[in-house]
């Protein structure tokens, strides 16, 4: 069903985006058109990655999912960096973290919880993830913000690059831990039949072709999308911060939202949690540091320094999630708590 | 025993308060007289609420306890708001949170622990409460303090009202979760006989009458009490902050202190924890946001912006409690740790 | 093996230190000579304390370990305080906390984890320690930093002394809890044979003699060591902060590093964790407050006010450790996470 909708959106959205760009339609219409088309293409990229991951086996597959899972966000952010929109990129990273931790997980827990009284997920994974969330957000994001208060720009960038490298190394080590040295070590009984006998939706070459074509189109559209931000900010009365935190984050993560909630509804809470928290970690430990390093090749480099509202929003979300996910159980109320936190932050960023 | 003392305090305190007010006794004497009389009346209100709750059955009863449990504090605060003492009200909310989390729980754990080596309480409730504490204090209280640093007064108030509404909605949802959809779902074996066969102390109408009369007298006294604050601050050399955080909080919560410690001594640790942490949540998620909204009808409205010392004190108390209560077990040393934290904060607020 | 190396280092280092001091060798050479000699002497003091502790039985022995365990650090710090180097002392306390929590524990978990897939330690002790870490760092260190922002110097010192006294009282209470009222209460099955049938390495009088002589020499060298700091800072381009956080902390804790890692390698994870976290608590709850009180007798008194980078580094380390140690299990990746956090903070303090 959703696949058909996304197919339709692609078939209409891609040609219209090309035509609209060439004919210089109004920025407001282009902004909406670009956003919807990217959401549709992102779903194709997700399915292609998924198929490739199954074909490639669990180890390489896990690596593929972990690197291409947030490809759309990475592409949009690179074009935004190229256009000098450092603030928007940092805001959209924040938005991704908040969106995955509070909105995706919150909706999954809430909607899953309407159907089931108590839902369980692998408590070992939850604790492993909690440690990484603490490391990425509370150590790697907060330390530079405090340490660079009176630091020169050069040293700030040195610190940012040092921390970014550490994040990437630890992210790769986490994959090695999960896919090689400790694969299956922390499995609980109800994990065993979940991941069995998966069939890839598409063959290897079809998946690669879809991935390649969709990526190229997303890149083309993203380059034009970032130039509509300024106009949208002005005419809607939104700040660039709000566009980054809420809009870019939702466009970049729409596909994940849908599949996480679906998994929760099927009582596959392990998968839902993996999508929500795994995606958060990917953004914080891979996308963000890669962008810092990529930005060194552009005119304006991006230090890993979030604004205080961004930082406090991420820190409090992580602490909330660590406490809520600590017992490996969810219910509708825990979902509602996460959603309520998202609402509060949404109001805050809107008013900022 | 304590009941007789409170009866005596009421029989002496209420007429003396009326006479003293009319005859304009010295503010210092009136302050002490008002405080003691309110403590005594609060115990009657607590017993009346308890009786009504048993008569009404667990659902409506839980709701009654959850709304009238901090009625005295709500009444004093409303009169303080009316008199424009916004700072004192925020300080007394802080004091309630600290008092319940550190002093009430600390004393319960400590004194209970002198008698029993290890005491247990429902670990599911503890985790549910931990999530709510994180939400209320770390999300809902910290976010506005950081986000409004450079915000206009109007937007600050909008954000405060938005957060307050979210808090109240989530508080009601928490009651619905606990009393309706998940009642008994997370019960442990030693919960079962605890709440059985309770007999109300008073009949329905007697309880309503006691509650109504005590509430009216408390309201009358509170109105005069708040006008003695300025004088007390001056002559004792206390800041309004200290009066709010320590004095008002102790007066408003004296009855809870007594009953929580008593329950701990009877090894009913579930009830003691429920009083201490339940009361904290009620203040943070119900009393505080209601006061923000009520204040809109007064001359001076109260934004949900605590001072940094208040905020840090609450945040560190919540983190300490979450870590200590996480395992569902207590001993005398955990109680002493909470009390030591209270002592540190007491010294801090005194010197501020 | 290591014992022989330390013996050699002592036999060469002590005379050379005396000669070098008298002959006014260059500060750079003296600095390195002093550091190495103190590391060697510290290992003798550790073995002497250990022997005395076994002779004295578990209660008095526990007390001995808890007070003399960080004697070297205490001695160096007292001479630094006497020389007015308040900033270096606070930095070296920070460095001890970070070094023990991140470097010692991180190396133990990592190296132990290379040999064993999963290593366990007593989860009750871990939770007990987590509560104390939260209390010491998040309550007792953060509160004064925030509360004294607009406070007079006199009140700041009063608050520091009040908090320091509370810390020492709670530290003694923790020893009483562990060694007297709750000894063996929280034992798990694999604890039982660990601490059996220990033989002291040295007799009572030999141990006392070694402890006394080594202490006197360490004191002599420390007095001269602190005067080389200024020179080292200048010629190496290091800040005094970096010297305190990284260098002094490593010199003061080298012996603990070695033995914790050795224990982890022998799969005695309980002992390794006890060394790392126990030593952190000793620094935060005993060494730091004792130094505050001792400083009152010197020209320049030391308030318990850490700088913001120091504070944030300690707070995020504690939160990370609490989350990681919460389940009573370790693996190589958890060790690597702690080490990565240490690297980030090391870069930060170097650039500061």
C-alpha cells in the first residue's frame, strides 16, 4: 500500500521537480514539491539498501544499513554545507536526534502499546545503545560546547576534528562488536525467530540500480531544496533553526517513521527500537562527524558546536530515553511521555 | 497519638490565629502561629481525603488523592501569587520537590533501614516514576530556562503555558494509565495484601465537611501568612528564596513527612515511596503548571522559569533519586545519602 | 616482575633525586626524575598498606586502604596548596576522577574483554557506587559551582567547608555501611572465594617501616616537584590545567592502573572495578574535602569550586560510568567507550 503511494509520488514528483526547477516556479511550491519527492525517493533507497543487506549477509549487510541508512540526510546536509548553511545543518542533526528518539520511538511505543499491554525488546541491546547515546551526546557533543567558550577558532576546529575522528572510530568499533565479536552473544529467546528466512525484495543488480538512480536524483533535488530555505523562513515566519530541527529532520526521516511504527504494531519491538535508536546513533556518531570533516573542504567549515537550546534538547532527550528504555519494556504511556517531550521541544524551537 | 497532638494544635491554633490577626500581633509571632496551625489543619485535610478516597473506590480515590494531596501548598501559593510573590512561589515549588525527594524519602529510607537491613518496594513503580521525574524536571523545567535566555516576555509566557498544558495532560494520562488501563498489571507479590480491606476513618459526609471547613480556614490563614514573609525575611536575615525553599516547603508537607516515615518503619516501603515520589510528581506535574495558568488571571503572571540554583538543585536531586531507586531496594545508607544532599542544598540556599 | 622494576627505580631514583635537587639540575630533568621516583615509591606504599590491611583484619584493613590508598596524591596536593597552586590541585583532583573512571576502568574492561567475552562484577556494589558517584560529583561538586556565581568570597568558603564536611561524614558512613552493618549482605556467589586466605606480603613492623620511610621521601620529593610545574608548563607549552589533569593524575595513580588491569586480566573484575571506582570515590569524597579543610591553614585557601570544563568532564564521565556499569557486566567495547571518552577529554584539556 505505502509502496504504491511512494511509487505514485515518485512518478509525479520527479518530473515536476525538474520542470519546476527549470521554469523557476515559486519557492514555496518548489519547497513542498522537493520535500515530498525526496520522502518518496528515500523510501526506494531504504528498500534497495534493505535488499542489498539481505543479499550480502548479516555482516556486510549490517555495515550497509549502518552507512546508507541516513544517506538522504547526509546528501541534503552536504549541499546545505556547500551553500554555507552551517546553522541549518547543525539544527537538522539535532532534529534527527530528537525526531528519532522522541517522535519515532514515541509513536512506536504509543501505537504498539494501544494494541499490547506490555511490549518487550532486547534489554542488552537497550543498555548497549544507552552507553553509546551517553557517549555521543553527553560526552562528544557537550564537551566541545563548554571547552570552546573562550577558545580561538582554529583550536575549536582542531577539537571538533579530533572528537569527530574519535566518534567515527568508536562507531566502526561498535559495528565490529555487534557484527563480528559479539554477534548473537546477547540474544534473548524471542530474538531467534525474528530475523529468520528473510527474502530480498529485489535482486542484487536491480537494488544497486535503484539505489544509484535515486541517490543521483535526491542529490539534484537537495541542491535546489537548500536554496528555498531562506525564502521559506522569510515567508512562513519560521526561523532557520525551526526549518532545520523540524522540517529537514522530518523529510530526512519520514521512511523510518513509517516502518518503525509498523514494526511496533506487529509487536516486533526489537526492530522498532533498533530503527529509532540505531538511527539516532548513526546520525550522532557517523553523519555528524563525517559532515564536520567534509566541511573542511568547503569555504565555511562546520565545528561540532551546537547551540545551547539544541544541546539541552538532545541531552534531556537522551537522559529520558536511557531511563525509559532501561528495563527493556514499553507501554503506551512511555510512548506518550516521549511524544510530550517532543511537543515541548517543538514549541520551544518554534518560539526561539 | 499524633492525631491528638494535631487536634490540640488546631483547637488552640485556629482561634489564636483569628485573634492575633485581628489584634495585629507582631509578625514574627503570627508567622510561627500561622505555620503551626496550617500544619495541624493539613493533617485533618489529609485524613479527610484518605477517607473519601477509600469510600470512592480505587479509581476515583486515586484521583482524589492525586488532586487534593497538595491542596495546602496550592492554596498558600495562590495567595502568594495574588500578592505578587512570584519568586517565593517558584522557590516553594522547588522546596517541595527537594523536600519530598530528599528529606521525606531520605528519612523514610534511613529510619526504616535502622530497623530492617534491606527494604523492598515495587521496582516497576520506581521505574515508571523515574521516567516521569526525568520528564517533569529535566525536560519540562530545564528546557524553558535555556530556551528563554534571549526571548521576549510574551514568548516566554507562551512557552510556559504550552509546557504547563503538556504537563497537566501527561499527568492526567499517568493517572489514567495507573488507575484504568494498567491497574494491577505491574503488581509484585508483596503488593497484594498491602492495600486490602481498608476501612475509612470517617464517613463520606463527615470527611467532606472536615475537608471543606479545613480548606476555608487554611485559605484564610494563608492569605495572612504570605504577608508576614517580607517581615520574617528582614528580621531573621533570611532571603525570600530560603523562606520559600525551606520554610514554606516544610509547612506544606509536614503531614506527608510524618506518614511516610511511619510507613517505612512498618516496612510498608511501597507506600512510603509512593508518598514521597508521588507527591514530588504531583507538585511538578500538577501544582506547578496549574499555578502558571492561574497566574494569568492575576496582575503578575508567573512564567515556568526557575532560577539556576533552583534548577540545578532539582536536576541533581532527580538524577540521584533515579540512580538510588532504580533497583527497588533501600537501606539506611541510601537514606543518609539523600539526607546529606538535602543538607548541602539547605546550606547553599541559606547562603544564597 | 613489576615489583623488581619498581625496586630498581627506587634504588636509582631516590639518590638521584636528592643529588639532583642539591645540585640544581635542570627543571625538565628533575620533573621527570621526581615523577618516576614517586611512581616507584607509590607502589611500595601500596604494598605496605595492603600488607597492613590484611594483618589488621577486614574492618580496620578496609579503613586503612580507604585512607592511605591515595596518600601520594594527598601529599603532592598539600605541597602544591602550600605553594599556592590552587588551580593545579583542583585540576589534579579532576584528573584523578577522570583517570580512574575512564582510563583505569576503561583499560581494565578493554584488556579483560580481549580475553573474556563477558566479564561480571558484583552488581550491588556497582549500584552502591553509582549512588555515591552521583552524590559526590553531581550534587557536591556541581551545587557550589552554580550557587556561588554571585556569592562573596567568604560565603563561598563557608559553603565549601560545609559541603566538604558533609562529604567526609558520608564517606565515613559509607565505610561503616560496607565494613560493619552490611558486610557480606550483598555478596554474590562468585564473591565468596575471591577474598579468601590472603597472606600479607610483609610483617606488621616491616610494613609500617616501609610506609613511614616511603611517605617521608615522597613528601620531600613532592615539595620540590611542585616547584618544577611552572617551568614545565612554560617550556613544554602546556597549561597548568593540562599538567594537573593529565600529568599529576597519572603520576599519582600509576600503581592503581597497573594492578586494576592485572586483576581484569585474571578475570577478577570485582577487584578491578573496586580499585577504579573505589579510588574515584576516595578522591572525590575524602581527598578533595580534606584538601579544602587543610587549605584553611595556608595563605591561600581552596574553595570547592571547579572550573566549568573540569566540572562538565567529571559529570559526563560519571553519567557514562553509571549507565555502563549499571548491569554488572563488561566487555571490550564498554572499555573502548570509556577510553574514547578519555581521549576526547585529553584533547580538550590540551587545547584549553
